[in-house]
C-alpha cells in the first residue's frame, strides 16, 4: 500500500479562512493580524481582555527518549487535540515553531505528520510569520551595540575578555561555533574570540517564550548580562541601551500565531526553544491565552520527558503559575525495540522480548513524571509494522507501572485514531486528581538543584563539576541569582550524557562542561557532556533533497 507523504497530505488540506478558525475561539476578525489567508497573529489587546476568564485544563504531551526510529510527539499532540474536538470538547493545541536548523539537517519539521498535522505545513517549517528572524535580529542588534560601545570609547569599562554575549543564526553551522571577529585593522574594532549559537538557544528566544507581555519582555531583555568589567561587575543589556530597540524588533513576534489542523481545529504555534539546549516549550503567552479560550489545552515539551517535560515542570510552570492536569507520554513499538537493543535495520521483524526489554525506558519516564504529582497516560503511536503481541507487551508493562497505555492511529486515521485517548485524558483532567509540584524549591542552592535533576531524573550517581564551575555557581548565588531554576543542556538520546547509552541506565556520572547565567530568562543553563549550542549538519543533510519542482511546489520537505 502506497502512503501519501506528509507534504502531499498537507498540500491537499481543505483549509478554512483563518477568521473562521478564530471565530471558533470567540476571536473577532479585528483582533487578528492576517498573514495571508491561513495564518494570523493575535492582538495584545484581545489577550489582555481575557485576563479574568477561568482557565481550562492543561494537558502536556511528552515522550520516551528519542531514537532514529521516531516517536511522533508533535503528531500525537495534534492528533489528541483533534480527538478532543471530535468528542465534543473545546480544545486548543499549543506547539512550538520550527527551526530551519533541523529542517535542513536531519530531524525534519515540527508540524506533525500523516493525518495529524498543522497547516500550512510548508510555511510553518520555513519562514512562517518571521518570528525567528525577529529574534535573530534583536539578539544580534545587542551584539552589534556591545562592540560599537567598545569601539567608541568603552565608557562602561567592559573587559573584552569577559564578554559573554555571542551572536546567533537559525541554521546548523559548525564552522561558526568559535570565531574571531573585528579582524582587518582599527576601523573594524578590536579583535576578539567569540562564536555563534543557533537562534533557538538564544536567551532572547527564552525570554520571548517566558514573557507575559511587552512590558515584561523589555524588563527581561534589560536584565540580560552581556559582559563583566575587570573587577567582575556585571554589564546589563539596559546599560548598553539596547532593550528598547530590541523590544521594538520583537513587538510583532510577541503576538501568538493562530493556524489550524487538517481537521480545521485551532492551534497556536509560537516560540521555539530546543529542549536539549534550552527550555523546550512554546510561549507562556500562547499557552495562557489558550487556557482562557479553550476548555482543554494540549501542549508539548521537546524531546524526551527527562528534558522537555522536566523543564516544562521546573521552569515554565514555576514561572507562569500554571500546572498540568494530566501528562500523555508518547511511546512507539519501534523505539522500544531500539531501547531493547535492536538495530534500526531490524525493526520490521516482530520481537516481543526486545519490546519488553526496551520498556525500561518507558518505565523510567513514567516514574519521573509521577514524581511531579501528575497522572500519566501512555499513548502508543501506532506504526504499520507493529504486531498485536508487541502492542500488548507495552500495555501490560504500563499497567504494572501504575499507568495505562492506549493504542493511537492518528497518523493514518486523524481524530478517529485518538478518540479513546481523548476520552480517557478528558476524564482524568476533569477529575482534578493532579497534585503538581516542581522537583525542587527556589531556595535550594544551584549545585544542589543540578544534583537533584541528575540523580532523581537521570538516575546518575554523581555530578562532576570542577572548582571553577562550583565557584561560579556560588558567585551567582551571592549576587542574588540562587533562587533561579536550572536548565540542563544535554543529549536527548539518553538519560545519561552518552547518546549511545539507551534504555534506563544507572550508575553513570553527569559531567558539567560549562554554566551560563540567563538572568533575563530567569534560569541557569548547565551544559553537560558534549552537547553543542550550535549544531552541525549530518553527513547527508536533508537540504540535499529539498527543491522546487516544475510546478513551483516544494519537494523534499518533511
């Protein structure tokens, strides 16, 4: 049987004008800034007017540790949102925007797949409404103003050796990780070593995703620490006088983007920090607005639950004052087999024992999620080669871990394939049984917070940090930043920092390579193992297959 590709399905979608999608949520046309006929931004005045409305139920979708076999977390998020609407619920979907880096690299887009997609898929996976470009420009404006301030006399006495603000680009480009700038003589400034991060790792991205409004945005931008003087005094973005102009560049980017699913249900797509190098959640303003407009809001957190969900709970929920009513943990038979030791080439053959062995990864995630005080439902994202015996093995395993697993066929069947999941999730959300609490209190020390995540979520024996890193953490505590949560940057492929260590490893160590203070975003980034904040392209990047056909249509984008 020949299946249509994601892009073929998306291109054949029967989209409705975006004003009709907005009307489903009670949004007047005048409060939508249209970008074409099928996407629009929501006005700040409308968002502010919803403040006194009660909140709906928040449903978090996360996943087991990702493998090359794929898990389909976004696909399940979209499918569940469609499923809830199909059973008569007023549900809204909230996901992140796509970065160009993985689109042209190896991960692909971020609009879902099969018959559980958000459209317009092509635009969303490329330039969309220009939010990422605005974030890139705002970030690099600050970079330019720092170097310009030094060029024109350095009145703030910035120590050029202690400039901590890099530049960014929304592309995987390993050649830009470490660079030297201002070569070529006096007219070009003072030469120094610096580098680039990918835009999704920018503190400006994190700030936009955690801000409540433009006033909060400018305050947070002003709080960014960009450099230090020779006597270690911090220099802030507002000292450079860049926060106002950066807010201007980000004004429209702060407005959530409204689009639709293939089944014409509303979806907010806004913000896009990676979960392996940032906090991995869509914007607070989009989520909180959706909670005012829908009875149920389905949102996702990036990569496996040890990364995205942990940060959703410990960073986003803490800062936004929100809490999930239920968590949906996406698992696949294919990924379970890989976690059980099966090679990707052998995934087509039935192997119940490998599925059972690989379920240790699923069990670890269930236990971790429950430690936050929220009920967990497992969604088995069905693939055509899955056998009944393999599916039964996952269902039985989930039951032994105090959860339940529901088979979902949304990729092939759309909302019909998630009605059972939607019904059960709504029942649990309505029962108000969740007793959410973050993993650690604000007043815990920074290194103790790192240890708490490493030991309780990753199940590591120890955290390895040299004297310099421990001293830096203590210095930040003394400077008044000890109350901040920690944002762990590590590989998404394993609970450990070794991407090849699958399953549910124990007895490992978590080495810290670097710590970064994101004072504006309000967290401390902890870079572990070999993770990079500027990824590189793979040997055969997806970009090689992306092109326009004779009809002017995009091919190769998935």
